[in-house]
C-alpha cells in the first residue's frame, strides 16, 4: 500500500498517521493524551516512545536510516524467531523479522489508547532462511504505558523451536549511573566470558555488560530502570519470556550506526528467551505470546 492508501484505510487524523520512513518504507505515529510512539513497518521496530510531558524513553541513534542488510542499534527491535545466535549455524543474529516488511492488519483508538496491529507471514523467502509455516502478529499500543504484544502461531504441520525477545534501547542520562532493580537473587551468565553468578541486589551498570538472567517461573516479571541523571524510573513488566538480558557495549566497542560516546546514552533491558535449551517448542496449531509493558515516571 502507498502512504495515501494506508492513511485512508487505517489512519485517523492526529491519532494514527502514516508517513515515509526508512529507505522509503512506511512508518506510523500513534498519538493520544498520554504520549506518542513511532513504529517502522520495516522490521516492526518501535522507533520512539515519549510520554506526555516527559523526555523520550527510547534511545534513537543520530544515524537514522537503515536497510534490509543492516542491523540497527536503537528503538525496540524485534528478535524473532531466534534471539542472538540461537538460530541455526550460518544464520544472522536475532532472526529475520527485524529485517522483514510487516503488513498492517488493523488500527483502533479510544479516549484511553491508540493501537496498531502488524503481521508477518511465512513465504517462499522466509522458508529459504527458516523452513516453517508461521503467522507473527505485533501489537503496539500507547496508553498510560507502552504495551507490546508479539504473538507467534505455528500454521504448519511440524513443530518448531522459538527463542525471541524485545530489545529496548532505553535512553538514559548517564549509563554509568543507572541501576536495574528487581534482579536480586536471580542467577545470571555474563555472556562476555560465560562466567556465572547470582545478583545480591540491584544491578549497577557501571561497565560494559551482557548479562543473561534466568527468571523464576512466574506469570509475570517486574523490573525497574532507575536513572538519577534524568530523575526518572522506567518500569518494565513482561510475560512469556524466560530470560532478561541487560546489555551495553561499553566505551571499547563502536557500533557502526552510532557516534562516539553514544554508549553512555542507553542501556538495553530485554525481555527475551534464549538460548536454545530455554526455547519454547511450538506445536502445529499452537501459539505463544510475549508481552511487555513500559511505563516511565519522573521524580517529584
């Protein structure tokens, strides 16, 4: 669909607006009294989220454009149908959904929320990478929170293994001063050297990190990113994930789509499931849903 057709069929003035985005692909702005978000149809990446009267919650690299051959280190990329290097040998990290063009399935809005539903289906192209039939549905809703839902359905006749995740880049005032609350007592593996440990309390992001945290078997998981520089707390609630990843590349790693010093501006706190031994086996006809809600609050 063209931008004009998308706005005619799915748009709503001042609430849901489509426009040209990355490399000519559409993106959509969702707006209401609680805030706004931008979502790219290429990859389903949530490019921004800004609550009303607050600074942006999501880090956005100054090098904004990307294409199907690139990874992008900003926004909230979708990692699917595998997270990190959990795919088969020779496949790209974090799967192919983040490099695929989603279609719009529907939009809706009320006084309290604005929502878009995007979808990706198996095709001859996806089967060259991953030989399974699937239907993937992403819902993004702005209300008092940013609500994300990623629903996977096995539409084929053979089971598949699913690892996945949301990969939020949270904007912070100074990464070296932020902490992640809610991890006390949880086991982790530091993927940089595969060392293991247990958090005694909050996680202080004073250095580069790639901590894969094993979550308890509970209906939902609750964490908070505390940022004394911006004087705010970001609550992160998730369900349908078995791990939480806390990641930042640190000063020694320069990512291709970031400027020098950008590492201090974000911390990734990622509701995810990895590695393959922790994955979900999705039987034919079965579904699995990953849910995440993000809410920012400023200190009084």
